[in-house]
């Protein structure tokens, strides 16, 4: 992703240089090869970004399974199965969001850097993701991600295939829990390393045992306020 950003003349926070600005304004239908307008490169970018963002959040789950290797009938094959299950779910989500980005790009909703062209759309996305933090779905999925031991105790399966099945299920919960933070890439730019790093920090904070449940709603409030501020900014600046 870093190499792709450099090739597109972007700095570490996604700001384009002269060449990058020209690329941002390009029509994706132009008869020339543009990586950000093709599914393959987009999918690879999202898959790599998923790995970089989600591996830190998986540490509590993998550590919990390691404890069960010693205390129960877990195995390293099962550990690998859990990891593989997570990876499959996140790769599937990478394919989905890459497809969504292409649809938005060719629909004129986002530019070549994946940034929403309309400040109103960006604001609404912030508000929707912020509101999701207060939903029952978020509560249930976050509960599983935040306390994987409870999931393992109620859904324990042994061996590689057992670990894979648990990993797929845990990965699904994780996707639903964290999709919003990924979608915020369309606000700050999917090539903005600082912005996506901030999203990673939010996900890691939510998984921390001591403070995870305490930060979910404050993060939601912060995103809603950010969205409202973005909506009101033209009125304030105009006044």
C-alpha cells in the first residue's frame, strides 16, 4: 500500500502532489490502465490493508487459544485453523469492499483515491458508522470479539477443521463489528495511511480487555460529532 501511494504521488496522509491531484480527477472510463480503477489491484490493496489492520486486533483471540492448548485439548493445528478462518473472512470482505469502491468510482460518488466527492456523503457516512456503535448488532459482535474465551467455551471444536470453523465464525463477528471503521476510508481516503492507521487504533482499543467496552460509545459520539461538524461547516464558513 505504501508503494502504491508513492507511485500515485501521495504523501503519508494521502495528500496528492501535482501528479496525484491530476490522477484524482481522472475519469475511470479513460482508455488507459489505472490500478485504482481495476478490481485486481484494488482487491490486493484492500487485502494487504486488512492484514495490516486486523492482525493486531486478533492477538487476544490467538492468545486465548494458546491458553487452551495448555489447559484443554487445543492444538497448534487448531490455532492455525482459527487464523486461517479469520483470514478467509477478511479476504472475502476485501473483495466485497473493493467491488463497492469500484461501483462508487464508476458511479461518480468517489474519486480515484477513494475519497467521497460530496462532503455531505462523507458526513452522513461518519454519522451512520457512529450510530452503528450504539446498535444491538455492534454490542453482540463486539462482545464476541472482546471476550473470545466465552465464544470458545460455548463453541469449542478440536483439530484443524474445528479451528477453521471457529475462525470463520469469529471472523464473521469481527467483520460485522469493524466494517464501519473500514468504510471510513471513503471519508479520509483509502490511500491515507494516517487515516487508516487511526481506524486501526480504534479497532485495537475496542479489543483491549480493560477498556474495550468503555470506548465503543465514546468513539460513536466522536464520529457523529465529526459528521455533524462536516455538515455544518459550509454554513459556518459561509456565515
